C-alpha cells in the first residue's frame, strides 16, 4: 500500500481505521473525479468512517478510495451527491491481453514456424518488411509501453530506454517483473541481435518509455487497476510519449480511463489499445474509446484469431487488425513468442512510430486516419468479414503519410505459369508462382483481361496468385496481363495471349459391356470421339493410350459406388482441361461358388467304393466344373448338377480327406473339404468255447463266439457245409446247432459281419456225429 495521505491521518484519529489485512480482504476500490478546485481531503472527510484508504491519481483531478465492500453502494450515493465530485465509479481491473495458454495449444496450426521465416511471413501479412525498406524509425520518436514495465536486454539496451515510472510500487524503477511489457517493447522497437537474428521489432531506432501499471500473476496474464493505468497514460503523455501502447484491456467502461486518454490526446499522443482477448464482440477499454486506435488480431490465414475480440455487424468498434504473433527477445535475453492482441497492438504501435519518423509533423489524428484508411480488406485471397476491421498495411501507411518518392518500377523475377499460346477452359484458375522484386516492395498485383482489371491481390510473398475466370462457354482468344504495382504507383506488365476452349471432349466406354460379369481386374477401354483428348483416368488410375489409335486402356478392379453397385468411373480430359465423367456398371463376382453341404457326413465310415455328392451348389456366374481329390489323389470331375463322384477306397483303412474344388464360369474357385473314415478290414473274430476239430458231437451243440469291430458288429453266423444254420446279433454271441438234423460228417465255421459289410471267417472245424 502506498504512503498514507494527510487526510487519512485525520481519519485515523477518529478511531475508525480498519487494519490493512482486514481491508485487503473486504474492501473495494472506487475511482472518483473531482470538480475543479475541490479539496480531496474534504471529499474524503465528508464520508466519515467509510474510507479505509485513498490516493490521488497522478495528473488527473481524481482520487481512488478504498471502502468496505458492504458499503460500496452507499458510498457511491454519497459521492455522487457531493458538490466536489464530478463522477464516482467502481474501479476496474485491467489485464494484459496475451493468451494464458501454451502457444502450441492456442494456435490451430500447431507449433510456431522457424523464427526467421515465421517473422518474415507474419510481418509480411501487414506489409511491414516493405515499410522497413523506407525507414527503421527515428530516435526522436518515443513510444510509451504502459504495461508490466520494461527490462533492458540485448535487443533493447538501456541506452534506448527513457527514464520510466512504476505506478504499482510508486517509484522510478520501471523494470519488468513479469515479462509481458518487455516483449511488447521489443516488438515495437527491438533490434536484431547477433545470437537471435530472427527476433526483431518494428521501429528499431525509436526510443521506449517504460511505464509499469500491471503486476504479475502466476499462470495468468498480469493485472492492474484502472487508476494505475490512467495515471500511467497521463504520465507517459506528460513525459514526451508520441505513441502510447496499451496491450491491455478491461471490460468495464471507465470515466477515469476516458479522461486519461483525453489528456494524452490533448498532449498530442496517439493511444493504441488492445481490443481484448475474451473471444467475444464485447467492447474492451480503453480501446473502445473513440480516439483510441483499437487493434484486433488475425492468425496466419488472415482470419480473426482464436480468442481475440471481434466487431459485430451492429458494433464496429475495432479499427484495424494485425498479425497475432512474432518472435522477439524477452527480459532474459532469450527468444520468445509475443502473441495475441497484445502483440497485434505492439505491431500497430511500431508502425505508427515508423510513420511519425518519416513525417514528424503528423498529428495523432492523421496517423490514426492513415492506419485505418489504408488497411486492407484481404490478406492474400482471404477476405475479412464485412463487419470486421481491415488489416494493417504498414508500407502504405509509411509511404502515404511520408509522401515518399520511389523512382524504380518493380521487376519480374520469374516467368508466369501462363504462357503464350496456352489453351485453357472456361473454369476459374490461378495465375501463380509469380516472383517479383522492388526496392520498397510490391503494393499489389492486378490481372487484366483485354485491358480491364478482373482481379487484384496484395502482393504478400506467399499470396502472389490471381484468379483468371473466363466467361462461361466462351471460346476464343484472350489477352491476359499480370501487372505488379509498387507503393508509388509504378508498375511492370507481363502479357500473354491464350486460347479458351470450353467445349467438352466426347468419348465412350467400349469395354466392359454394361453389367458384364467381372471377377477381378479386367481390361477396360475408352474410345475418344473428339481429337483433343489429353488423358483418361479410370477409378483414379491413369489409362494408357493405344499407339496410333484414340483408345485408352487399363487393367483395373471395379469399385463399389455409394449405391452399392460395382463398376468403373472414367474421367476424360482434353488439352484445355475440360473434363467429362463416364460410368459403366458391372456385375462383380470375386468369390467362388457356395456349397450348402457335402455327403457323406464328416467322420462317416466308408468302405469299398462310395459316392461323394455336393448339395445345393450355387454361383451368379454359373458352375463350370467340380473336381474331387481323395487323400491328394485326383478322383475325377463332374460338370453337371448334382455334382457327384464315386470314390474307391480299395484296401485303405483310417482317415480319408475329400477335397472338392468348385469353379464358376468366371474362374473363381471355392474349396470344400470333408474327412471320412475308410474301413475295409473285417471284424476281429474268435470261438471262445465249442467242440474242437474232429470232435464227436451229439444232440445240441453250443458255440460261444467273441467278435469286435470299430464300425460295430452287424451279426455273427454259424455255417455248416457253407449254409447258415444259426445267427446272433448281440454281443456275447451264442450259436446253437442241432446235430441230429445234420449229416454224419459236418464242416463247421463261424463268420462275422461289421456294419459296413466287411466279413471275417474262422477256420473250418470237422465234427462227427456220434
């Protein structure tokens, strides 16, 4: 807190003083304008115990009062009724207008470009390099940077800093504890340095007057009070400032700030203010005051920057736009990016300083008028919105205000990309890659057709292109001139004669036929029926011209369109660039036939020769053939439905793999496999209990048999003399023979069948009936 005034001592004596700690927590500040001759102490005294502190505002008939927050409205009513008070209002909070986020997050185009090319590019958007070709400024011009203070660094030495003032701490040390003010000062007037050659300001011969009115805040833009800012403006104007840079703003209208700006105007200073960084169209102050040159910002695409304030169609309060970034030297001597509307404001202040350097007699109003009236409506070919402010043209400001001479006309350093005899169509096209040289820079480029200007563009280095747009359906010759004009109005022309051909080529698709069946890449062909066809594309691929013929061919796979149909899209170009599309749909079948099932079933047991069949075979193109292999051995082919082949197993036993390959009429193949079990081996068979060979038998004889097989036993039979005399189908096989019905000598054997029909016999036994 500043030193206590004499009137405050009187308040202390009343016993109503509030401690500073309590005041800091519960007080608000009021800005109060006093009538001519009013006694400040008397005004404060009439408020009895409501005031916890007060101070005069340097240079103005005004004071600030600190009062308890709960009594603010009551105090304001008393003040407005006081005959010694002209106005009373809540004090405003003022903040620096740099983005508080990291620059790589803040700008949509990502990290900054290389500093050398970046500064030249961004400065060129406002024609600053051309302005610098006439002047680097004058040491007789002083720009006050009312901000966080300014610290000397390699780009802005102490010898170029005038003695400043600190209104935050109330002393003469205006060094910068934050860094924002130093960045702005270096953008206004910093010089190239040996170790940071890409970091420079605008008016590098001008002087800087440091005025500190803002205090640093952690991770947020610096902040101050309307009273300190007003005092800083007045002090700067009273101490020789020609231009006052305010890269700061508040959303609150302030009579105190208005009177400070009026004071500066009366002293002949031009006040340049930031339009704010709130991403709205709301007015910000002091920039929105009528006599302040209000500055918004553009990004590298020429559009209003993200986060910067803009005009609305109903309220066009911002006067000019400028680039929102540049590399400069910071308070530590390192390169840093100045950005946001803060940086844009400093660029305009630096330009105004250049203008005053070439025309020292210019008034603030004349400089302000020169800046606004020469501003550009486009950056390259990017137009600003009709309600937005226009873009700073620093070269035009300096040239026009200084009435500077220029005896040398521009020169073309490259050929046009439009040559004599060229044939073009009636579509709009760019005339670009035009490189020019001039001792002071190119103001604009014009495109003339038949002697009349049809397009014009500011000649920033990256935006040197013009649009040639012949009349629709025009056919014939045109005389086209590209004209480069410098700031003095001197110009140079390049003229070519071209021919416009707006007649579309004609051609037809000769292959494939409509809805032709296609399985994959095929040869497609287009035949031109007009003689000037230059090239043809199919599905994005360039086709090859058949030598000696107006035919183009390629081998291409069809593509699916938005409607789900397959086909080919052709584009046919003639030499003038006219193009026609052609379409041909096909039936696309890239897959082999489908098969619902195969017999026999998977894991089925087979013997001998069996039949394998494909069931429900289908394909859009039709079936050409079906081939079958068994365990890798070719079995055969069937060409008619139902597709069926006999498979010999011979003596095989065990797993057998069947592989069907089915081919459609387009050559697509599908493969279907099935594993079956081949079983050509008879059951395991033995007689477990029965009369032995050559035994004598009588009556009924029982024969006990054991039979097994992996495919299962179908039946076991007893044979006598080769005839079946007994059968059993259940395990634990028992066969019974009545010997009385048989011959005296009997030839007896047993046989067993498995369920596939394989059979096994036992050896023959001979029995004698006893």
